[in-house]
C-alpha cells in the first residue's frame, strides 16, 4: 500500500485497541494481510467519484482497503456539508474498515454530525430463519460535545460484533448466552460452535429489521453489493463488495456550533446526574468509555492476548519485519501507538 494509506489502516486498528475494542484492533491484521496477499483487496486502488450531484456523491472504491475508501468518503461528505449544509456519500466496491466511529469522529471534529452505515457478510439469519443471510451491518453516529469528548455511537445489529466472538476464541473463553447459536440453531456459549453457526440479532426482530435497513442504505441505494453477495474480512478468497453510506450535517447550518455544543453538554450533564440504580457507580454517555480507555492506554500501553501477540510475531517473520520481533508479554511503550491522537 501507499505509505500514508498503510499508516491510516494501521492507525484504525491501533485506535480500536486504544478505545478498548480489541475485537477490531490489531487482532485483524492477519486477516487484512491475507486479503491483500490474495489480491481480493487492491492495495494501490484509487477510489473514484462516479456521481457528483452537489450535496450527493457516489464513490466506487475499486476494491481498495476499506479504511482508505471510508476516510476519503468521510472527508467528501464533510466538504459537501460545508457547501450545502448536508453531505451524502454512497460507496460501493469497498472492504471492511474496522471501527465505524473512527470515521464518524472525523466529521465530529470538523463541526458536523456524522453518520455511517456499512453492510457486511452474512452473519445472522433473518428473523424466523436458520440460514445466515443478513450481515451485522454496523452503523455509527458522532457529534462534537464541547467540554466533553465527542458523543459517539458504534454498534452492530447482532447482539455483539462478530469480532468479539473471534476474540473469545483467541482468548479461549466462553461467550455469554444470547450471543449466538450453533450450526443446528441451538444456543451456545462455545465461540468455535458460534462461528460455525449464526450470531443472534440485538433486541430480537428489531435488530434484524435495522440490519436490513442498513443494507438498503449501504448496499442497495449506492448500486453496490448487498445480502449474500458481500464477503467479510475473514475470507481471503472473495472480493468484499462492501458498501458504505455516509451522512454529514454541518452544525452551523442549523445553529452556531457553540450553541449546539452547549446544549449537548447540558443533555450529557442531565443524563449523568440521574439517580443511580442499585450497584451502579456512574452513568456514562456514548463515547465516554472509549475516550477514557484511550487516555488510559496511551499512558500505560496496550496489553494484547497471547494468541494475538503470537499472530503478530508470525506475521512479522513472514513479511520480513525483524525489527518487530520478538513480541513479548510486556506492555507496549506508552506514546508509541500510531493512534496517539486518542
């Protein structure tokens, strides 16, 4: 990959670990490497704007790394929002991009409310079915919150992101009940059986319905792949065909940004001031835990599971990066992460 684009992709992985989301962190590096090596991801592809219609654009990612496509689309959405009050960008022929809020946060830092939806390879059955035909199809919102860290939401429509089941498999621990069923449709706490079966939607039929809507936005609307034609980062033999849908709303088109941030500060303060339920120490708003985790991990370093460390060591040896060997169990030196902007 081009050096700046490689750094971007790496930063999204490290940032996920900093935020405390190891399911989307450097654990995924070997999957990305395998897809680049097989050629289903085009390392030097340049995304192309195929429709330019004022506030609206459609981008063909030409099978580039998802992080490269999503970051470019986020910047394009913000640029159009600054010109028109709203920027809408549909993307086709992209790939997995890591954490969605990495890109909606880009909009928030530019004074916009950002939204991003993506489709994904089938990981759950339609409500009432027993065959995987619906992706986790994650979506994210972000907004600047004044004296608070940005408000950020990033969720999959399954009970948890599939990466968390992979992480449990790497750690050799069971998954909670309600996350998945095995190949026979029977609930399981075994991550290996879960990966051979199907993830369960969040909130029952509601999660399934939201996932379908996100596929409509990210896949159908933009003229790209959808449903079973989308491939995930775990498959090195199929092109991704992933679609994204990005929306940026310029806050200044609605009210002065300072006023918006002051009002959002008030909302957050009200939420955090609610009487606590028994056994609860604090109420947090969306994005607060990630901000705290990043600050903590940048100070002391990131601890990774042994299996992830072993995987990184294998990759370093395979691709001739002796300066990265050996990976030990010690913490990373603070301040060395590529995502140290927090």
